[in-house]
C-alpha cells in the first residue's frame, strides 16, 4: 500500500503548509522569471525542504506554469513526477556525497538541459554531509555555474557548511510546523481516507512529531495500518509503543514524593508493553525538561511544542517541584542514560536511579550535591583524581609527584599527616588502577550504588586496609539493603583474584570520615577507566 506520506505529498506550492513566506517568494520568482542559481533550504527534518525543492524544479521548466505552480500534467511535469526527468538531478550527500558523484555532477553541468528545457536543477539533500574533496569540487562548480544551472541545497545543519558556500546561496529557513497546522492537515487526510480518529489523538501525534509533518503523517499511517477501529490517544500510545505524558507526570510525581513502588509500577508497565528502556529514559528526561521550561515561562513557547492545554498541565505540574530538583533529576537520569549504552541490565539501572532520586536524602539538594553535579560537568577528562591533602592547598599540588622511586618526594607540610608508607602507597595505587574491574564482580544494584565511590587509604595508613567512601545517601541505601558486610567481603575476594593481595575493605559514610574535609575529589563518572591517586610518600620509607 502506498504510504500516506507519499500519497499526500504536496505537488504544487499551494498545497504546501506551514511555509507560507517561502512559498510566496518562490512563486513570485518563477512568475517573474527571476530565479537564482543557488538556494539553501535549511530547517529540521520533515518541514518540507525536499518537497518544495522538487516543486520548484518542476515549476521552472513547466511551459504551462500557473501562478508560479507547475501544471503537473504536461510532459515535462509528468516526467519529473515519475522520476524520469533528466534535467532534475537529486543527490543525497549523506549516502552518495563522495568525490566521484560530485564529479559526475560538475561534469554534467557543462551540457545544456535536454529537450530544450530552460534549466537543469540539482537538488543536493543533506548538503552538510559533503566533506573534504567533495566539498571543494562542489564549491568550484558553485563559483560560476552556467546560466541554465540551478542548485538547491537542503540541510538540517547549515552551520556545517562553509561560508564560501553559504555566501553564494539565497537562503530560506524552513520553520517547524505548528501543532494546529499539522492537526488540520492530518484531519484532512483522515477525512479523505475515512480514518476514524479523535481530536485528542490527533493533537497527541502532532505534539510528538517535533514540528515535522512527515513524522506526524507516518505516525498516523502506522496507527491506521494497525487498527480499523476508531483511533484514540490510548491506541496511539499503545500502537506506537509510546509513553503518554500522563504516565511521565505520574512517574515524576511518584519520584518526587518518594513513592518508589508506584514509580516501579509505571516503569514496569511501560517495559511490559515493549517500550525500549533507553528510549523511555530519554523521553522521561524530555518530559522533565518540558516541566522545567514551563516553570520558567508564562506562556507556551515554540521550543516546548505543546498545546495550550498541555502547557497548563505542565505548568501546574511544575509548581510542586523545585527548579533545582528538576535539574538534579535531569542530570542524574542523563548520567544513567549515558551508562546504559554500555550495560546489559538497563532496567535495573533505571530502577536503581529511581531509588536514588526517590530517596529523601538525595532528594534534598544541598550545595554540596549541586557542587558535585557542577564538577561532573566540568570534568572533561576521563581521569579521576583522588587528591589527599589540605583542601586549601590543593592548588599547589602538582599533578604528578609520583615519586615511584621514592626519591623525588617533595615536602608539603600541610599534607604531612596523611603520608603513606611506600607499601601502602603502592597497594592503594594498585587497587585504584583496578577499581573498575574489582567493582565489576558486584551484582548490578550494588555496582550502581558504588558508581560514585571513592577509595582512600585507611586511617591507620597501613597496607592491607582500604576505605570506600560513599555519599551519605548511597551509604544509607546500602545499609538499608543490609549489604555492607557482604559487599566488603566481595570486594576483598575480587581484589585477591585480580591483584593477588589481601585487602580488607571498609565501606563508610563519607560525611563521617575524618578524611572527608581533606579530600578534594572529582566525581567518578561511572565510565572511569582510571582512578588516579596522588599521595605523598614518606621520604625515609624507601
Ligand atoms: Zn507542467
């Protein structure tokens, strides 16, 4: 069956919706015969760039042009509609943008249009994907195109095109298509196709299509082919494997109220319906982002892409949650989303994150948590340092006084009290180097809790003992699960296996350790490969 998108693709300018200014200008150019040689159509996907380019390409050569529109009945138009017009050449730079293809184009440029038509039109889709030599070759051809050549470059990312190309084009930016326009268009299709659908479902599809007409029509198409019954919003959610905003609202509310059970129900039900977990987290982050924006603006703005009614809902939802909390949720979920790509057990990861977010201790955003998030953002490096020393003095600590030979240790009075013996230093370094591997023997839930752990030497500074610092919230979580002792034991076993050393671990609440205010740490970003430790070495202990 022909797809709805193909069937209802506009064939003339007057049927294009949502791009009135562009269409108006192009029609005028065609009627007056004053067309340019290079156009740049930019805008997000599904906003009509290629459709308009094709109509334009037909219109410039159509002998019966009517008010700027192609007639679509003459031989020229028909050939083009059948994809058999040799004067219209389309190239998708993303898949075919290699030098040879570009060379073909530039070479074909020297031949006049066949059948005595006026123009040869080159439509380059995804033009930003042109690279290296192709870009250069293309640029040359743009410099002085013959009078019968018209280029139309379509791109979602004009910023990637060099100024030399941009400056030669007439530029048109295609707007995201408004929700009401999309709904009206879909309604029209439904009438013609006898598709039964209610308004709520139409608005839902439009909202979830991010301003893309193509996306909305293809969503409608999928619903239509799935059911012959009346399409409701619930059916759309079901058929497209989506999660409704109401569900996300409820999930956000449950987490904020610390109701883990309810939150798990919602997640479980979405997963049971076949929703991909990574996508679920992504969509949930998007929902929270919308709530956050709604909290900060007084009326629906374009980037929200929601109806007035749904804006009011978001606004109301936002009143019960602080801005900091919303930001914190987004940060934490984004972190989880990032790690998920590398881990099999996605559902457990999501559930663990929910426990953390719903836990009242972590729910409370104090300055230190915000600072940690900030630090995480700032931490561009994969390397994670645990610095031991007087905080005030950390700036003077050089990144490497490693002194493996024990000779080049420098004196720093302020950190004297935590100097280690060479033996203890080597040992903790070894543990640090293998921390990811050591931790990997833990079960998924505990591993997730330990993602932000730091390891430090024991307070006795003796070899054979290592402390694992957790945030107060993480520590409490582990304690509530009654897993402290078992985890310590597991870490010891794992260490014995991996670095062949007997190490006794002690998991402690970071806020209770006397090191806490002496350790300048950067958050272990969970994908850490290396945990670097910088400590001073007792000079006379070699
Ligand atoms: Zn025609």
